[in-house]
C-alpha cells in the first residue's frame, strides 16, 4: 500500500526510528543545543562531548516523527570521531542531499536520506538534528527552530 | 437523482441538496456529487477528505454563485448608482440578511462581515477590549481555545493590564470542569470567550449554560462558532451570547469571508476597528463621523463575492438541514470512535460521548506526522499537528495528534477504509 514511500522510509530509517541509537542525555557534555519544529512539534536535544577539536561522543533525546528521529540517530553515529570542521562539512552535504537528491562522497550511511528531496514537506524533519548540531558547535545552548532557517 | 429519497420532485440542476429539509431521508452518498473536488484520485486512490475542521469543500451551487457574481453583477458596493453597483450592493446586503437568519440574529445590523473567525475575534478584542478593559480586569477563556481565540486576548491583556484566566479541562473526559465555572466567574471577569466545539477534541461546550451564568454577573460573552455554525442549528438568541464568530470556508463557503455577530447595543457602542472608506458618514481634515454598526466595522472595499458565495452555502446547508447534518456528523464520529478504540495501540482524545465530527488520535510509537503522510498515500486527507491549540496539546501531554474531521459528504465506508489504512500503518511501523 505504501510502495511509493519506500524511497523515503528506507529500511535503515525505519530501523533507526524504531530503535534510535545514542538515545540518551550526556551528563557533563561539552555542548548541547535544542532543535524544534513548531509545525509538527518535533523536539530534540543534541549533546556533544568534544575533546580538542574532535567529537568524542554524540547523543540525543526528544520526540519527533520517524524521519527526524532516524536523522538524529544516524547523525550521532556519523559525527562521532569527526572533527568540528568535518562535522560542519557533513551538514553541508546532508543539506544539499535532502534538498536536491545529490549524494556526495563521504556521507556514508546518510545516503539513505537522499529520497527525502522528493517530499518537500519532510525536508525540515530530516535536517532538524543537523541544525541542532551546527548550533551546538557554534553557539552552544542555543535553540534552533526550523522556521528560522531556509531549510 | 435526488439525495432526499422520498422527495423525487427535487431538481437536480441545483444539486442534490436542493430539496426542502423538512421531510425525507437524505441520501448522503448522493450529496457527494454536488462536490466536484471529491471526485478524484489521490496517489491513485479515491480521495477521502477527512480534514473538514480545517476547511470544508465547496458544492457546485457555491461555485456557480461566485461565477455568476463575477460574470454578471460585479461592481463596488454602496457607492455607485449604476445598475451593476445596485446589484452588487443588493447581493452583499442580502447575504447579510441571510446570515442574520442563519444564526437567528435579531436583525441584519447585528452582522459584520470579516475575513474569518480570527478577524472577528480580533475585532472584538481590539474594539471592545481596548474601550472596556483596564488593569486588574480578567478575560476568561477555556483551556481548549484555538490560538485565534487566545492570542488576540493575550495581546489585549498586555496592552490594557488585564489578565487572562482559563477554565480548566477535566483531564479524564476532555470536557470543561463545570464545577469551577461559578468560582471563576466570581473573580473580576469582564469578558468570557469560549469555543463552541473544540477543533482538537470534538468536545461540545454547553455554551447556553455558560453564557447564562456569565450574563447574571454582567459579563460580556463571545462564542467561537468556527466548528459549529455549519454543523448544527445555531440560534444566537437561544445561546444568549453577546458575540458569535464563524468562518465561511468551514461551512461550504469561500475562503476570505467570515462573520461577527454582535448584539446591536454593544456594536453601536464600540469604536471603529479600522478606518477608511465605506465606514464613514463624513470626513473633514480634523474630524470624522462614523457610520453605525455594522458598516462602521467594514472599512474599505469589502470582499463582495465572499458574502455571495456564503449566501449560497447557507442556502445549500439549510436545504439539507443542519439538524440532519449534526446527526450525521455525530453518528459518523461515534462510529469512528467505536472502530478506532477497538484497535490495539490507538489512543483517542476527546469526550467519551456526544462528540462532534472530530476524532483526534495517536498511534502507539508512530508519530502523527508519519500517520498523516502514510494515510495520504492511501488517498485519505488527515491533519497532523497541534491544530492551533498548542497549550491544549501541552495539557494533554502530547505534541501533536492525527485528526479525522467529518462533514455530511463523508460516509461510514470511508471510516472503514480509514481503520483499514491505520492497521496497515501499524504494520508498516511494527517493531
Ligand atoms: C475552533 C476554531 N476557532 C477559530 C478558527 C480560526 O478560523 P479562521 O482561520 O477561519 O479564522 C478555527 C479554524 O481553524 C477553529 O477551528
């Protein structure tokens, strides 16, 4: 019945939304930020532990739709061990991917979100956690909402 | 074919609802044919439109009225003396008179045309509120208000120093805690604004009783009828409210037109809301005299086709009979409630009995947004989100719900299909 949605709800995404990884707070995290989508009520908080320039640990809590939860879960896996700059670059690639469908090198598993661009209403869900990541890196403690951002 | 089966004389040209509403059974499925938009496929499946609380669809009779107005009668109102201007003015004022009749106002002078419910409430908040509220006064609302009956009052409270207080919800039943009303009204309440039917819960508030209690204490009342006006018979005199607001687009009319009913003496005493043409008697460089209500509140060229379309919508609804529409809505909602509550993993919101045609629900472990997206793939239009009632969602401990809201063109078969699709959605997300 939902075959046309299989591009969006890929198995990996379904798996991560049902069993989100790194789904907990990090007490004493180096930085954190809040992401909020006022349209559908998605609400998540991202925690990062940073040592020098490298992200040692990443985790999140909160609630949201399948796409936003899976996106946050895969984000935490993806940025662990990366430098700030690499994480920031990944954000750019993910944003490009979910708005145009173009998959660039180095996104790894995150390529499962390439289908999102065909569903404009869900782009905000996919990108929310990434906005929270950038906020945590650049302006810790900040709250970002999907309504302030272009996407 | 006539929708009113034992009245075969009814004309088909005017649509299936053209028979008198006083006798006969309505063939609801037949009425669907009056709505061209319903006859289409969405993602390859027949459209099931369950987002009527957001906006209703429009019957051919309304589309025809709009077209006729622009093809034959269009001109500005209350200005010219040429034939078209006369026709446009007559149509505009006829719509006002028809609206007065539709909600049983005492006279057409009690009907102000607005952009919608939201503007009607803002008009009262600004005009009545700024003139009558002062520091220490209380504006009483309920915990289930739509943002449009909440934010305007917060803004006016900030400007006047008045306080906003809420009648609480009984969490068990999602109905107002009526035991608390009198104590709350005994505070320094000046204005009591309440929703008639909650767009999130389907709760029907006992507005006549609430207004009677308020009136005893000289408190001015407003009823937000956005969800009631096109779904049940409404008599503002029987309700006993001072103001009543509703939107044309939710009752088969066009978008951009709404109605504020206000008791004549109150409207006459209220200062203008906006200034401009149409609302003046005479203007000098240093002074203006305003027209009486309702024209005082209709500055500038109004939406003219809107009232024309609304007129056709009100005629259409009353040919079916709002008593019948109400019964149909309630039966469908009760059926949906029964079928959905029989499923595992479905949480229903709203009252256990007597709900209007609004059913909000959540599936265990599936976000409302995903439910709505998958339902759409199956041709079913639902709404997911906070439904412009964020404080209420917060109170219920959720961030959003999925909502199916019905109108007379919806059928039990469509509810059955919804239940089937929800089962599929549960399977899709099964852990
Ligand atoms: C209960 C209630 N009040 C007010 C409104 C606002 O109506 P409108 O947006 O037409 O002004 C709505 C519609 O969404 C509603 O459901």
